[in-house]
C-alpha cells in the first residue's frame, strides 16, 4: 500500500477537553506510524493550547491555528502572526460590539478573566488550568500580543456581523452557532489561511501526493480540509455538513472511532 499522510482534528476527533485522548486513539496512531504512514495533528487550537496529553501522541507534526503555524518533529517551520497593532485594534473592535476576545498565539493565549470566565463558557477555567504559564491577560499586554488567530465569544448583547465587517481586512471567519466545543464563537483566522492551506503547505514542503491525504474531523472548522483532502473520514459525532462530505463515517472517539476508521482504510 502507498504510504498515507493522515491529518487529525483535535477537539471531538482525537481529544475531549475534560477526558483527554482515549487510549484506543493513542495506540491506533502509534500503529499508524509503525506502519510507515504519517500522522499530523491539524487543529484550530493555537500551538500554546496543545496540552500535554496531545504532546505525547506520536504525531509526525502539528498544524495549529487553522494552518497559521506548522511544526514537524518538534521544530516550528512556519508561523503566520497578526501584528501586535492589528491584535490591539481587533480587541478594541470586538469590545465595541460587546464580544469577548480570546487571543491565541503560538506561545501564549491572552484573555481577561474578568470578562472570559465560566459564565461565558463552562470550560473557561479548564482552559486557564491547561494553559498554566502560557496564559497572559490582555490588560497590560495590549501592545505586545503575538497571536495567530482570535476566538471571539458572542454574548446576548453582541453585534457579530458589525464586528466581522470591521475586521474583514484582517481575517477570514468560521462561525460556530452553538454547536460543539466552540459553540457561540467566531474563529478569526488570518486572511487566506485554513486547515486546508496548512495541509497543502505540508504536502508541498514534504512532497506528499494529494491522493495520499486522509483527514479525520467532526466540526465546521474542518470543512476546508474535508473539501480539500482525497479521503475524508467523519467522526460519529460530526456536524451535518461534515457528514455530507465524508467518504466514511466512523464511530465517535470514545467508541474506537479513530481505530475503526484507520482499520477500515487498511492503514492499521
């Protein structure tokens, strides 16, 4: 069999915010690598928000921040950052329209706990705990935030359409309207970037033929990579748009979805 490059989304695919990564997925990815295939994490999370339990998975490399950061074998080879001036302006615009900025970078995430807390998202304290010393407040760092993307949280008083219009020169947008881990969030990605762009860059850099690309995912920020890749595997918990694009639907991650999907493709 030709060797494949398999790209895995994180949340809802290989990990859960509270439960981590199931052992079955860890073992399946190890077996995938043993069989000579590549295994890439391809996540909307910023590099700073990749937790220890994902660091220990046998990934070939990581595409983070929806394609804005790429690393292989622990070495960062690409990092597209928003300028500190654009980051500050983005915070001002989001707050003007009653949205809550969570600024995501390769080394740190920035948010103010007074406005981003469990009353906004039930997992806010979990994120803070996971980040540890990789969390910084926006206050006091307004002019020194080095970020790749923003997760803007919607409140009942928000005007997200107006905010997006003002920020459209800087970002492309992925809307999560109450679905899954990122519900009621607008992800703001540097213009022209996506998970698909990250995968295409990896394929170009490392001479991976397009026909050997495989993706596993579950949520709407996986749409770009599902539209791009040769073979698409949706998790059992996937959104309708992802299910519609899938070549195969496996189980959810806690019912051996990664293992079963890789077995179905003959990769393990």
